[in-house]
C-alpha cells in the first residue's frame, strides 16, 4: 500500500464510526411529524419511531440479547421490521432477516447456520417455527408478533412485542463500537447446495445508504426519492434489507407505508389512500398489480417504480407507463447490498418520445457513484465499450459483502483477483451504459453462437396476447442447445406457436435476432415458476424439463 502523509488527531478529537444509529439523527430532526404507516392497522410519527426503537432496544436487552448475538425476524413487511432494522444492530447484535418463503428444512438450516439466539415471529409463522423448534440448536427464546387475535402456541414465549415495548423505557444509550461489526445477515439460494449466508457491516450499510440518497435523488432523470415523497416497499423486507431503501427513507424522514402481506388489490388501495409516490419491486409483482381488479379503474400518475431482481421487459414497462407509472430499472445482487446500477437518461434523452425513453429505462443503466464496474472476457480482459462485446460484470464498491458466512471457499469463488464476480453476462456502450444480456448460466449456446434468453423474452413479450414468458435452453443433438419458451397468455386472448414464430420472424427480418434464435418449442402454461423473491425460477424450469 502507498505510504502517504498521516497527521495524528488532536487530543480529545472524536473518531466518528459509521454506525446505523447515525441514520436516525436527521429524520426526526427535519420531519418529526411525518408518519410511519402499517397497512390499515397503525400509524405514528418519526418522533414516536425513535422512541419505539429505544423501547425495543431495552426490551431485547431485558430478553438477554447481548452484543454479538443474532436475532431472527419472521414477519410480513411491517413497522416492526423497520424498528428491528435499527434497534437490533444498534445494540451490537446481528439481525437475521429470515426468508419466510423457504421450505421448513431450509429455514431450519439458515437459523442454525446463523446461530440465532432470539426469534421474533409473527403469529402466521408460528406453525413453521413450532415444526422446527425441537431441532433449533441455539435459540433461547421467542417473542411473538401479533396483529389481531393471538394464536395459541406451545413455544416458550418471552412475551408479545407490543406489550414488551409498552413496559420498556424510552431511553437507551446506544454505545459506539467498531463500524466493521456485522449488522445484518440473510440467506441467498443459488443453483446448487444449501442457502449461503450474506452479511453486511454497519460501515457498509451506512455507505450504501448515503450513496443511494445521492444516486436516487440528485439526477434529473432519476428523482426517485425526495423529501416530499411517500414510500412503500413491495420487496420483502427479508430480501437485501428491502434493497436498502428503508434506511434511505428513514434518513430523509419521508413518510413510509408498510403493507403487511402482499395482496395486489390492497396495494392499489394503499396507493390511493396514502398517496404513494415511490415503490420498488420485481417485474412479476408489478405485473400482478397491473392485472388486479382494483387497478382496472385506477390511474397511477404519481407513482415512481424502481424495478430490479430480473429483467424488465418492454411489454411490462409499456403497460405500466400507459397507467401513469414512471418505471426505472435498477441492478444489483444480494451480495452487493444491493445497488450497483440504475437507469439514467441524459438531458437530450429526457426529451425523447415516451417509447424511446422506455427502451432506455428498461436497460440495466449506469453504474451509480462509488461503483467501480468493468466487463471482462474469459481471459480476464476488459471488453470493448461498443455495446456489443459480451463478458461478465465484475465490481468493486465499499458496501459489497466480503464473503459468505462460514464458507471461505465460496467467498473466494465470489471474489477473484480483488473483484466481485456477478455471474451476469453484459455489454457496455461508449457512454458507459451497461446492458445485461443474461445470467452466464442461463445463456443459450447453439451452434457455437450465444443467444440471450432475456432478449428473446423481451421480444416474445411484445406480442399483444402474451402476459409473461420465460426462455431456457434445452439439449439438442445437432446444435447443443436450442431455446424453449414458456408462455402465459393474456386472459381472454389466444396465441399459439405458429403465431409466435411469425411474430419473431419480423425481428429476424430486421436483424435483431438470428433465425436460429426462434425457439424450437413453445409451452403454453397458466403460471411461470418463481423463486422465493418473485424472480423467474429458470433452475426449476430446467429441472422440470428433465423429469
């Protein structure tokens, strides 16, 4: 490392650790009256939020939680989750946001692997925890989270969340400690093996928050979060801290709405009643919202939507735009905290037609500030910035996970030569704009050529009768692989293979795809399999084709 000039601090100078508690300073300062809303059940001010976080810290300490312990959370998206995002790491403990959509065996694995000491569990998930409780190796107690009438349980409960908070003091002296202390952990499921534990420190979460505030609020084409916005996540809170946006919203003191369980009609009602202006979700959830009964007669003209987790097709973006939603693309991974890129339009592009702007907004976009990103070929060399050459995205940023919990070998696979390897295949244009073409494991190799499953999905989705599509490669004796498409038809519409072949031929004629990219097989289905976080589950699709 370069030897530079270092000046010792003055006697008594304060070294300011980047701790999550610092994110609470400004919200109540600027907007003490702004609300935290939980569905139709509860609302309170930022002043009350700070008090409740202090109460929760006291309640957790009274329950025996110490610095270095791990607290598991199983809840719908609620005010309680937001409070735990702060109180748990602020007392020096680690918050484990449990993926409630995993199988019981997987939940058990993650809770034992994370060495959970205390479990906060919503009544709806008591049967799950009761099922696995005898096999939990470290858990010392349970706190129930109740919305309505408490459900009977044989778990050894330490109390109910709201009752414990009511009994706790409103002041807690949150200590300083090393900013590199682990704050959160959650588990990501890959294509093989058990879920992997991804962890983040206080320093990483604070830096991600500060950068996200600037990235999402400063640029003319991306004013996603401003002080007068009303925010509601439609991404599960267990998934990458709901993309880090609750920390951003709390720092800014903006009104926050937590919907509880996701039900499309109730989400639309909350949009109307709470006057929502900003949300984020995966494209499949946006599609569910647009297709629900409440959306039929609802305009969404004030709603800015950040889409990520999987490719946003032009068809879904156009449908959302027609209803008034302003769509933006974002890119990141569980391992990247998650933000890496967002859609970006320069001053000239903002003036383009709606359809032209949409075609830009659905692309991966520009790396946000502080992200060092390059695209490398198989030899590790950077590809040309011509918008065509393909390679893997590798990144550096100050908030990337430094490994996987208790799995140094897999961490080393993630980090090679000092760069985090995403596994995503992409190109980059002369302006530095990134466009993901596929996951490396999902790209289709036919006759020595690469075919992007994402490009094919986008083109097929442009057919007026198609509501959803997934493309995977299937084995072919002659070509190695050929594309196969699962297609969901719009209700009341009809489409078949010859019609889609004719539809795709127009893109062959204009040179957008080669003729061998037209799928050899189309399967028309009612629903496309999804992962626990709402992404298209191509692993499951491929496995089903082999059985």
